[in-house]
C-alpha cells in the first residue's frame, strides 16, 4: 500500500443547499469510482470553496452520503481577481496498492480550471 491523492472540482450553477449537496456527492462518488478507491482506504478529504458559495459547507454536504469515519475539512479559497466563481475543489487522500494512474475529475464547467487534466 502507498498513500496517493486525487483532486477534482465542480462549478455550482447557483448558491443553494440542494445544488451543493448534489454536486459534492456526485464529484466525490465519481472520483472514488473512476479511481477504484474503497471508502475504508480514504485517509481524509479536503475541500476549498469560493467565497460566493455560502449555503452549505461541502464537508457537511458529503455527510449526507455517508463518510462518517472519514476526516473531512473545508477552507475558503483565496479571493483572486478573475478567478472562476462558485467552485468547490476537493483533494482525496487515500491508501492504495500501486496501480493505474490517478484520474482527476472536473465537472460542470470546472474543466476550465485544468484542461490539461480534465477528461
């Protein structure tokens, strides 16, 4: 086993509890699926959120989908002029045997953040 990490991001169409919950769940579940991660092997999940999203903390939103024993953390993204709005970024750190390359996941417009990594 070795420690690995994968990142991803989602752009939320508007600030709402429902959209944050749904999009965070979809983002994390997709990252887990495409990278063959078992929930019990997750060390921690860290989120950042842009200041224009105030309806729900993405870490709290993810609890709706389980992850009761996974340490979750969220911080505010720096306010950079010209930065993309309504974005939640995530970094999932996990243990996994060496295997396939890591596949980052970018959804709903967040692909523009890293077109070199977005599939």
